[in-house]
C-alpha cells in the first residue's frame, strides 16, 4: 500500500484525521530538521481537513528548532477537540516537545523520546579550532553539570569561590564569552517555560507538581541528550501519563507507514559522495526527498537536488625532500535546488 492508503488505515483504527510529519536523519547534506517553514504547510493541511474531533500527528524526527513546538501545537489545537501524536520510532528533542503537548502520545515498543536540553551556538560561542568559520555548540546540560560538580561534588558553596569557578570559562582556550553563557541560561529557562506551557495545554489539566516533575526529568535529570526513552519508562518512571501503548494492529499500521517513508527518504543508507556519483561516472545529478507532510488528501515534500562531479585536486604530501603537490581525483558536490513541493 502507498502512504495515502496507510494513513487511511490508521484513521480507521483511530477514528481520527492523520497528518504525517517526517524529517530525514541521514548524515551529510541529505538530512532535515524541524523548522518554522512547516507552519504554513500544516496550516493548509488543517484548513483542508477543517475542524474535527480528533487529529493525530504521525511524527518522526531527530529534532530541530525548539521554537516550533508551541507554535505548531497551539495551531493544531484550534482544529480539534483532542490532539494526539503517533510515534513510529524516533521523536527526539524538539519532536519530544511536540509530543509533550499532545493529549495522547501513542507509542509502540520501537518508539522513543529524548531529553529536550538543547545545545546553543551564537556569535559569542568559541570558534571551532578545526574550522574557524564554525562555532562550538554549548550544551545546557554540560553547563549545569559543571555547576553541580562544583557545588555538590566539591562542596563549594561560597559565592566568591563559585564566581572563580565560572571565570574558568573566560580563561579557557578557546575562550568562552560570558554572553555565550548568558545565552545558554536564557535558552534553558525558555525551554522549561515552553515545556510547561505545552503540558498545560492538554485537554485534561495536569497538576502543577506533575508538570514540574516531567519538565525536571526532560530538561535536567537524564544527563545525556543521547538518552532515549521508551514507552514504559516514559509512562511509569518519568510520569508522562499521556503515553498510550499502541495495540498490535495499530503498532503494525504505524510501522508499515514508517517503512514506506524509509524507502522514500532512503533512511538508513549511508550518504557518501563517491557512491552518489556512481561507478565510472564523471558527473551526476540526484534528487532527494528529505521531509514529508501528508494527509490522505494532500501531500508536501521537501526536495533537494545535488550535483556531483569528479575533478582533480592537488593534495600536499610531505616527503624527505619537502612538501610536494600530488594530483588526486576527488568528488565534489553542490546543492543546486531545494524547497517544499
């Protein structure tokens, strides 16, 4: 079955209208992140569906812009009485935030959430020594862990001593600008505020202490952004009572739909310029689908076109007589078009 038929199958099982949103998590240039450009596209999908009782967002993503979840969730809620998120596999970071805003988080045994502690990178972050054009991201959790190390492990309580500890950031090489630390703190506070607002948006109100516990876990107490959370842990240990275990039929339908998108986006296939060029080819142009937004009535996809070309470049090699330039074939690539269609 194609994606439209599989979407209809889930709608019949769930008595809902389904919108899918998936972003590629392949390496290299053929990946996509949650971004604000989806808002007008999903708005168009919602207007096509009209106001209805139940809307399910079928969501797969490794994350992205943390400003998107509140805007997206609040918009979807204008069109339904109950909003649910169906997670076929990965819903990490910003995708987890979207899920926390749902009345139901429908998960199979494969589904996973993640912490929502972001890394920040702005003009005040230290330069990457390997690439001076880039800035090194600073994890909010790393900064909080450094503070906890000083206070809890080393027992430093005096304000003056703590100030000296934080001066180490300024003295570091590469240096960490104080405004970069201010940005980390601002982002950390903002994520907590957004997470609370998302949890408070539920149709059935949650107690303040329950919300506080969930926000603490997802922003601070899991200690690694690579800590992935299954449905049992999310519901029983972290207190996310909105988690629903998909039954066998629904879990299969979710997996079947996800696997169709795996084929479309070539998820799991290693991106390598030499392989993309093809054997014995000098130049090649390839199209990629790296994000989808679909319902049973409408389809949108983000497409990327990359031009690959084999060319000779001179590589510097050291010899006993000194450095010499050795010609070597190399595959170069450039993106020639991209956008939603």
